[in-house]
C-alpha cells in the first residue's frame, strides 16, 4: 500500500483546462498554474496560447503519445527533485482520451501526492446538451481506424441500452457518422461542434440524417457525438432469458414423471427409443441388466453384424486398473480378448484397440517403418 505522505517534496497536479472558451477555467486552476515549477503539456503551441492569455510564464515539458515513456521518466525525476508539476492537456480534463495516465500511475507508485483540479469536460458538456438520458451513459472513446474493427465496434454499440458518447479526430467526422449510420440509421443522435466557443453549433436527428448532412457540409473542428441507447436492448435480453428459462422448465417437466398409462407397457430397446425420458431409460437399463451378457450382445448387433458405435460401451461398467479405465461385462469376460465377437475384439488393456495385432503388423515402436505401406486401418478411431 502506497502512502502519499511517504515521499516528501514533489507533487503532481492534474489541472483541467477550457475546451474552447478560454474563460472557462477555475480560479484554483489559475493559481496552481502560477505556482507550478514545470507544466507538463500535450502540445507546447496550445499550452503557450492558454498561458499567454493569463500571463503565465513557466517551463514546459511536452508529453504526448510520441514520447509518453521518455517524458514520464523525465517528469518522475523532477518529482524526485522536489518539483511541483502541473499536468494539462490541449483541452478539457487530462488523461481522458489524452496521454498522461502513465505519469499519474508512476506518481502513485512512488508515493508522490496527486491532486486533481476539476473543470471543463467536452464529454459532460455534450451529454447535458444532447437532452438524452444522463442517469447512465457509456463513454466509448475513439473508434478504430481500421474499417473491419470499426464495424465490429459499432455492432456492439448498437446493442448498448445506455446513452453513448463518442469523441474522434476533427477530420474523421464523416467517416464515423457513416459507419454508425450503416448499422443503426434510425437511431437518434446529437453532434456538438466547437462547444463553448462563439461559433458552436448543435445538430440533432437520426444518424442517417446527420451522416447525409455532414457529407454535404464539411466540418473540421472539435466535436462530440451522443447516441441514444438501444431502447429495445433490455426487452431483447429479457425475452432471451425468458425463452431460455422456458425451455429449461419444459425439459425438466418432460423428464420428471411418466404417465400412468405407460407404466405397464413393455419398454423398447434403447436404440429404438432415444427420445424417451430419464425414468423410461432407467427401466430399460434395469430390464436389460437381467439378460445374460451374451444375449445382450446379440441384441445390439445391427444388420451388418457389428454393434452400433454409440452402444458399444453403454452397458459396461468401468473398472480402474493401473490408473486407466477398462470395461468388463462379467467375471467370465476376464480374458484378454472377447472371442464372442471376433469382428470387434475389444481388449482389456486398451478398449479402443478393435482387433488382435496380426503378425504382419510391426511393433508400435517401429511405426516409422510402416509409412511406405500406407495408413494403418482401424475399426474405430
């Protein structure tokens, strides 16, 4: 268990920054940025624009997806030197769909205090503005850039009963809407463009309508997509559970009792009445067990003189010998081979060996010499 007070000196602050309007920042966030020794940012250009707006001049350490590991090591060294770091992203709350998670995990791992300064979030702004249910929602992040993987993700999202929030790159809005419209064209959705900015715009409609609109009116900027949850998903799952439970109950009722009028009827052989219930099968086994072994074997022979494959071991009792299962019908069948059925010839040492090894067949240790003679024929594999 790591205790934040175990290491003195360095501290890490996770500071939320505006998502569009630079005035959407808390007083605490400005104070933290002014007191920080080093500001860890995603892109220096975007960080400079924010810091210049508030007349803040600090050393910047760039941390993004291209140098996540190297920048994290450098930031941890600064924490070890007792520096106060402020982690920011280009817009909104850091780490959410942005790099920086490795730095927070490392700070927690080595016991440096981590403080979160909450603030703007495009996810919550779009969710509230969409007018869709907010009691439960799913943030699905960025869809895959690969077409097949993206289609698979969309098919899974189509079954989601909760409200869905998506973010993506500015130049991929048409691609994402097209993929969504192919699977759920009539699903209601909302697209918020340039939220909190002076030129923000809000678009409502079905995914098919939004895809057609943005295909004709190209937009390049920050956006968020909110999709209505599948209203029939819960009903579909309930119907599935009901059908499965109904099938289970009907199966249990069919195997529970036997009608009275069938009690005195003579039972048929097992292979002729495979649809019988459990009690019926038990009566068959009880009657067949009273028949001598030789007679039972003759009853089970089919038209070709061979016993059916699924009946070969059904009436036999397993015996354990030297850690392996063997099958014996009675005390009289204790010889190595069963001469009552010379075509099958089960062995006690190996129940899957169907016949006696002939003198022409080589020893199992010399099987490599038989490859030129063709494959070995077996009655059963």
